[in-house]
């Protein structure tokens, strides 16, 4: 039996800043996971991944990351994506600081 | 200290302007990432979890105050105000923007520093004993020869595309502080019948297949050293497994071919190479040596030091752990701990870097060292100045009295920064340090080396920690495996695995159980953890680690 396709988002690192970004439904990059497009169809995900990967002047290291639905948008399944979403544990840097400064 | 020749400066400047053009072409899209990646790696620029990371070499860990200040300026201007010192005597900046990196490299070049060969399959930064030129137990200063090797290896055309990275470490003391046994080539300066020579150790390394190096040459005369090393690298360059990344390091080559075979091949190659050196290397070495002449040591009374020791218990406690014996009368080697309890091991803020630079300038003959244990050393401080140095350090959060103790932990960046990590290491180090500080046990425990890596690459040297911790991913959950009895000194030894790993919540209590087991079974405070382990073996520690677990489960 083929494995069931679990929900995913497309993620990468921004070319110039190097920070974590996610692909939106409008084919733009967001720094906030809540605005990422959640892909639930495998064929669609493969196609979107290809088009995201083609944007080599904007991002590097594009891949699909597993997500589960949360109260406030997608939630990472694996702890690695959790750290990518928030930032390091030892300093209030990166995403956590960016998001805090915006809200 | 060594200063760049005109050639060195021109080389670095040319390299930087070349890289600036490459970055521009990457940003404007004329270079793809596939084309650009090898170019950025040649200049020490990685892409990590949250950002780019720039790795800057600090050759043999030696810096002057101007260089340290520049590292601070760079941290402030282009990073987030701090840098991370590593086990290979590098500093890593965790947050640069791609577009700023050429400016950062130019800033480094102003103080004769660079990031060349801090990545890639080349001969990496040559590391050395951080007490070089200062330690009382030293046979000879290892830095001139480290500098010679640096000059020879930088951009060496034959060695730019080796089978894998190649690491050289040098010590000039029988008390090996450079972990030479865990390097591709480890060099130990020894004296035999009044002659200085080198013991050459080959095929050590940590990572996926940890191995302690083997003695390739017992006593090599100084004039043979450089051609001999060239022969070693050249033999491995031919034999090394390029078909399999996991078998490419020289440790595997030595293992597969046997040390005798390698020795014979090296001897053969050496005979061919040696004539081409014709003494030029020795002339260079002599010139380099002049750059490392000891400073003009002061003679002064050490009364202020004795007074502070007698009257200030906080000073005395710090002096007991953080000072080491110097070769010059009236002097001491000061180790500055970058391991304040609860802080990130190896991180220094720009302010702290500037303070250390100022202290080196004022009281330390303008010299600083970075240790492989992620601390900073002021190698030459007269005892009369040490109370002032301590007071200044304390005011900036740098006065922690824990060198060699349980909270003086080596920790790699782990999954908080590193793209290769399988678990975090920094928060575990922070929790362990905080726990034992709260228990007020660390001075009671005495000498204890805990080393943590966030994956099997072993950047945190966990295999040679008295207690080693390796972070793994077990079905999407962080898990920590413990090894015991590792030793990083001259008779290096790899730690023994205790058994199943512990969760992030359980690892600190697990370490605590090991420590209590040690306190129970030691013959007295003079028996260190390592000595006790060597006496009783793994079993009692294993029992302490897992029986309590078993009881806890049974009680649930
Ligand atoms: C965050 C960026 C880093 C990356 C991508 C990285 C990558 C690696 C890799 C792939 C290896 C295994 C090499 C092999 O066995 O062939 C390794 C080993 C090692 N790295 Fe790192 N590392 C990083 C940071 C560090 C840091 C921060 C330190 C020091 C704290 C360090 C010091 C070492 C050491 C000492 C080894 C020992 C294994 C050996 O014998 O080669 N690295 N690193
Ligand atoms: S040991 Fe692993 S996690 Fe730690 S720095 Fe090295 S590669 Fe990264």
C-alpha cells in the first residue's frame, strides 16, 4: 500500500540573509510559518517544490517539511523544524526575536 | 608573534577581492548555488540552520589585542554582538548576511586574519597547545613549527583537493594540551639526548569512527619534519578513499593498510621529496622562530598577589582553578573561563572580547590564546597584576572559577545552529553547569571534563570526555548517549558507552547519578573521577545510571 501523504510545507533559506523561509500560496516567501501554504496533495507538492527550487536567485536548500495542523496554522512534526521556526535556545535571536519585535 | 609577509598580505587581499566578485555574481544571479557553494566554502562560509556562518581561523590559537578587538568589532557590526570559539581554535560568527561577508573578510585582513581553509578538503587550521611559549612544562614552543606548517599548507597546490579535511595539532609539552592523538597528524616535540625532535602520530580522529592516533615516527629530527609531513599527506592523497566519504580520513587509510605499510610508503616518498626541501624550510623556521621570541618578562614583587590570596577568598578560589604554572619566575598563565554557569560554552560578547584585549595589552605582553576547550588564555601575566586582572574580569562576567571543573564543558553548537546536528548540545551544557552550581558541588568533585556533541561528527570531542555526551535523534525525539572514561591527554583514550540514551529531561539527572556514584566510591578527594573510573571500571557507574531508572519505572 502506498504510504499516505502527510501535510507539508515548502521551506528553504533566504539567499542573502540565510534565514528560514516558507513558500506561500501566492508563490512568495514568508518568514512566518503561519503564512506558509500547507500542501496536502502529493502531486501538487511535487510540482510546487520544483517551481520553488527553480527560484535560485532567492533561496537555497529548498525542501518539503512535515507539518501537522495546529491552532495557529501548521506546526512542525520534527523538533528540527521547531528550532528552525523559532530560533536557537541559548539566545533570543532569529525568528523568535523577529516575531516578538513585530507583535 | 608572526606577522604577515608582503606575500601573505597580497595573497589574502587577492583572495578577498576574488570572493567579493563571486558574492556579487551570486547575488545578481550569474552564479548558481551549485557553482557558488564550493567557492564560499573555500572562504569559510557555511550555510547553517538559521543563517550563514563564517568560520575564522586563529592559527595555533594565538592572537594579539588588535586582532581580538577586530573580532569584537566584526561581531558588533555584522553579527549579533558575539562570537563562538571552537575546539579547533576558530571563531564562528553565527549570523552574517551573505552580502556583508566580503567586508568582514576585509576587516579581518586589516589585522592579518582570514577564513581560508577553514572548510573543505584541505589542511585545516593548525592547532597547538594554548599554553605555548608560557607553560612551565614545555620542551619547546610549538608555534613556530605550527606556523611553518601553516605557510607550507596554505594554498599548497597538491593539497587543495584531498580525500577529506586534514587536521594537524602540535604540542611542545609532555602534558599534551592539544589533543594530538585525535588529529590526522599529531606532533609532539620531544627532547632526546639534548636534541629536539618530533614524535609523529598519525590517524587519530573523532567523528563517526573515532580512533586514537598511532605512532608513525618515534623521533624525527627537526630538519626532516616538513618533508616528512608532506610525504604523509601525499601518501594519503593517493591511497585515501575518495569513493566513500565515511572512509576517506587518514585514520581509515592507516587502519586498512596497516601502520607498517604506511610507514614504508612514507619513507619511500620522503626519500624522493627530501632533496627538494634543501634546507629552505629550516631557514624559514629559523626566521619564524624569531617572531616568537619570548616577551621581556618583568621582575617585580608578587606581594599584591599574596596579599589578595590571603585576604580575598573569592580571589583565592579563582586563582586555585584558573592559574597555571609559568616558565618565568613571578609569572602565571591565566585561563579566562568562557563557561559562566548557564551561559553558552565558548561564546564571548564584543564587550568581553574588548576587555580581554585590553587586559592582554595592559598586563599580558599583548598576547591572547584560544584554547581547544573554548576558553581564552592570557599566557603571560605577572603575579603582581593578577588581582587587577581578576577584578576586571569579574566585572564583565568573566571571573568564573571553574577551569577543569564540571561546568567547564566543551559543547558544539548542536541543533541550535548546526545544519548537521541530530540534537541540541548547548542547552544541555547550560543545564548541567547550572545544576552543579546550585548543588555547590563542583569544587568538591574536582577535575572533571564533560564534552558534548550534537551529532556523530564529534566537534565537541565527546569521545575523549571523562563524561561524553552525544546527542542523537531517536524517532523524532532528542536522545543523549553517555560515554565514560575518555581522556584527551597524552595517553588518550576513547570513552566507553554506558548503554541506552536518555531524553533531554533525563540527561541532567543521569549525569548527577554518575557524579554521586563517583563521590561515593572514590578513595578520597585526591582520587579524580578519571582515576576512580580506571580503578573500578564501568560497572558501578552503569548500575548507578540504569538501576535507578529501573527502580523509577518499577515504581510507576
Ligand atoms: C556548525 C558548523 C560545523 C559543521 C558543519 C561541522 C562539520 C563537521 C563534520 C562534517 C565533521 C566530521 C568530519 C569527518 O569525520 O570526516 C566534523 C568534525 C569535527 N569538527 Fe566540526 N562542524 C561544525 C562546527 C564545529 C565546531 C563549532 C567545532 C568546535 C566546537 C568543530 C570541531 C570539529 C572537531 C574537533 C571535529 C572532530 C572530528 C575529527 O576528528 O575530525 N566543528 N565537523
Ligand atoms: S558535532 Fe555535529 S552538531 Fe555539533 S557542530 Fe559538529 S556537525 Fe554540528
